[in-house]
């Protein structure tokens, strides 16, 4: 019986490999479609482009002096990194630890009247750029 592996075991291994590949592919597709469908926009781009009912990933820095709490909502303004433009965001959900004024953030928002409502739990902080990190002395 020197045939090495029995066919049923070979089949099971092949199936496992195929399933693993399919899973990887599926998650890669989900990731790219999620990322591609939503470009990051700055405050000034958001003001130009925003359409009610559309969600946008707003990227910018938290404007100093703009952070307030109102009930369960966190209110803050996200500033355009290049221009002196900021938009108000009302957000509820998990607030990441590094969140603070002047910090780079990403938040998924939808226009509602003159405020942008942040999608629940969509707030993330961006790592400070290497220049900022280099100059920060601990």
C-alpha cells in the first residue's frame, strides 16, 4: 500500500485550502469595496460635495476649543488640515482613547441640516505624522 495519502484525506486538505483561499478573497473584496466606495474628504471638500443621505469619511484635525458633550453625543468640529475651514460633527458611540483637540481623526458622517451626524462607532484617530512624533518629547 505505498500510495502515500489516502484520497479522502487528500480531498479534505484540498477543501480546506480552497475554503481558506475563498475566505481570504472575500474579506479582501469587502475591504476594498468598503475603502474604495468612500473616499476620505476634508472639511472643505465635504462642504462642496455633501448630499443628504450620502455618507462620507471625513478626515481632518479636531478643532481646538470645539469639543463639547451634549447628552450622549460628543460635539466637535473637524478642521481642514490645509484651509481654515471646519465642519461641526455630532457623534455618538465609542470614542478612541487618543481622541483630543488637535488630533487627526476620521469619522463617517452624513449631512443633517447644518450639522454632520457621525455614524455610531465610526470615529478613529489617525496616528500623528512622523514629524509630529519625532518632535514630541516624552
